């Protein structure tokens, strides 16, 4: 039929991500605001606020999952069923279960994190040559400050073979708790790994 825009009989034509899309018209809409609807909306609001603060990291970490959807939407879909804890309306994010990156690239072995003053130090074992791991793969680190709803993304902390790296933490974050994740990105940017939660640290 080719692309078209607007209503034609029972369908609507539009464009999404450069593709011509045709969808059916809704016959009616009844927002009853049921308990289940309120609970799902609360979960979405909580995750959307979080992912809006870490958007640059998710755009890289979830790009391999962004098939006919945006990377943030792929991240939201991957986390909505696992990363929320508590009961309505007192939902919280279980950061240990949050995925901020996804993919088939191998993570390094025995990754550990520590904080010394305003520096986050990361160490890991070099597993280059095992599976998909290469010495030139880049270590990516995400820091998220829940109190301020701010994040720091470092996409090139070090290469896999270097086995250590650090990220400077702003003094404005002093006394705040910071959640930390690590992930890998291939040198050519075509592959990413799943993320590893490194823990929560008080600055």
C-alpha cells in the first residue's frame, strides 16, 4: 500500500523510526484506573525516572536489544518484571537486580569495587581470549546517586587487559550513597555485555 498518514476506515497510518506503520483504531477507551492499572503505572513511573537519569549509559548498554524499539524502552522491558520490590504504593528499585546493559560479550572475572575518598576503584581479572573476551574490550562503569537522581557514565575506564581503573566522584556527592555497575563494550562498539552490579557505596 505504501506509506500514508491519518485515518482510513478502521486503521491509522503513521511513521515510526523511519518505517511506515499501520495500526487499528481503538473502538473505545475506558480508563477505569483499577488497582492493577495503578500498580503498573507506579512501577513504570519509578523506572522511567531512574532510566531518564542514566539514559546515556542505557543507550550504549542496550543498543543490541533496541530492535524496533528504543534502547531505553528495551531496558524498561527487561527490568519491569524483576527490578521492583515492595508493595503498592511503596515500591522501590532493587538495584542489585537492575540490568543497565545487555549483550553476549563476556564480563571480566572477579570484578570488585571500592571507594577511597572521592575515587571509585575497580579491579578485575583479565580473561582475554576466553569466549568472546578480547584484551581491547573497554570497561564501562555507571554510578547512580539516588538522592540526587544523577549519574556518571564512563565508557572507557580501561581496557580489559589493564585489570584496573578508576572514576572520580564529585564532591557534591559527599555523604550520599552511590550504586555502581560495570559492563563491557567491544573496541569497535558492536558488542556489549550484560551488566554486573558492584554494590552500594557511601561517599
